[in-house]
C-alpha cells in the first residue's frame, strides 16, 4: 500500500515485522541514526500497513458488518491482553486501576480462565476506588458539619448531585472500551482512506452486505475528518444507498421468518431467512455475543 519510494528520503527501512501474527508492518528509521540503534528516538510504523490488512481481511469474510467482525477480534485480543501480557505493563495497569471496566467487560473477564490475574487486577483497582471514595467521604462530612447540617435543604440537592456525578466518574470508565473505541476510530479512518484510494477495496465495499447502524454512524462521523469534502459527500451518499438496499434485504428475511410460523407456509423454503432474527438484531444494534474465538 505504502511503498518506501513515497516515504521521505531521510528515512530507511529498519525492518518488517508481524505484530501478533496477523498485522504486518514496516518500521522506518531516520537515516542519520542508522548506525546508532541505541539512540533511536524516531521510529515510524506506518499506520496504513498496521490497519489495512485487518480491514481487508474483514471485508473478505461473509458477514453483516465487517466492522463488527474487527471489533469482536479486537475485544477478544484486548481481554486476553488484560489478563495476560498487560499484567507486566505498568502503564496499562495504571490505566485499568484508574478507569476500571464496564459491566459487560467485567462479565467477560470473569468468564475467562485466569482468576488469579483477575483478582490481582481487582485488588489494585479496588484500592484506587477506595482512595476516591475516601476523598468523597470527606466532602460529604464537610456538608454535614456545615451550618444546618445535611438536612438543611439549601445547597444539599446541589451538593448530592455533585457527589452523585463524582460517583459516576468512579464507575463510568472502562479501559477495554477505551482501547476498542480508539482502535475502531483508526480502522474507520483507514477504511475511508482505502475506499478513496484503492479501487479493489472499493469493489469489496460495494459487494459487502453493508454495516450495522452503530458502525454506519462511526463512518458517518469519521468521513468529514478523513476525506476531502467532495469525497466525503460521495462516500456518504454511496453508503446510505447501500444501507437502504441491505436493510430492505434484511427486512425481507425477517418478514419471511415470521411467515414460516403460519401453518399454511410450512412447505415454504427458508431461503436465507433461517437465522434472520440474530442477523436483524445485530444489523440494528451491533454484535451482542463475542463468538470470535469460536470461529
Ligand atoms: Zn457493526
Ligand atoms: Zn467496556
């Protein structure tokens, strides 16, 4: 996708690597530093090469939303990382202690094998939560000792609203969701880049079964940031046409599914309608079960 000839002359190729077996990337090094590898301070990994391969792979699978396919894979890898290699990564541990996890990802972590790794994560995260609660507890005591006490109405509602919102801050974050959202934004950016610059990919996009509504919105939000105005307009118009046709197809399937329950239609062929409920649901709402490791 990106050849070295297009890259600024001050860089040379340091090496080409596979990251996590599937992501192939080229690492470039500033030319003048070649002889002093220990002094490397400017290494560039081309984002196009890190992200184009997974995006292409997702569009080679037959699914209702290739971005859901990517997100499932990413979610599974991030959860494995959280209870695996990340245990030795102070930066990630610091973030997970501060941000914590959402209910869905706590539940997925709990279903994984390593209860020791999970307990170590929980132990240090709970320490962080208790520190934050201690600070809040001091604030609430300050209100109690204020003139009139907590039950004096003036100011209490406002104060508790602030306490409540700070409690939200303690439990709202999720280090897994943050990582997924950040990477999905990069995937969306690269998908649009490929759509605008790679005819073969554009063909794949046109032949695909469209996207779920959540990822349709992600591409809608990303288009004006990643493409020039005219290209963004062209992309959005083509994506909306595609989605219209794909949702019509899905509607036909789900409607046919309901008709099959009428005894008069018992001999009607299922066609593509047999798994219509899950496909319709996931088209509207994005994937609900991560079956990536079962593929
Ligand atoms: Zn999706
Ligand atoms: Zn989460």
